[in-house]
C-alpha cells in the first residue's frame, strides 16, 4: 500500500488482503470495470474500495457476505 495525499492506495492483491478473506482480487477488478472504481497505474484507493465492498455486502444480492474487521475499520 502507498499513501498519496492522505489516502491509502493499493493493488488488487493488497486491497483484497486489507478487506478480508471473502474479498478477492477478481472482485476488485470487476468493481473497477462495473462500478467505476478509480484506478491509476494499477492502484485503487482503499477508502473507495471499502465503500463499494460495504455497499455490495449490504445490498442483499449475491452470496451472503460476512463483516470483516478490516472492512469495518475502514468504513
């Protein structure tokens, strides 16, 4: 992870590790393509990624999700 102007940015692998065991690199890449997750040179902001993950978890669509400590701390 790197910090740019007070925001933490990471690769899909770093973000998946930070957000918990039920978030995968593939999910983060799909969020980039489908949800418009900001990505610059392969890095995306942790706070924006956590917001998208939280919205997906709370939406009730898809497979059941659990709350991870990492995601709860970021949100």
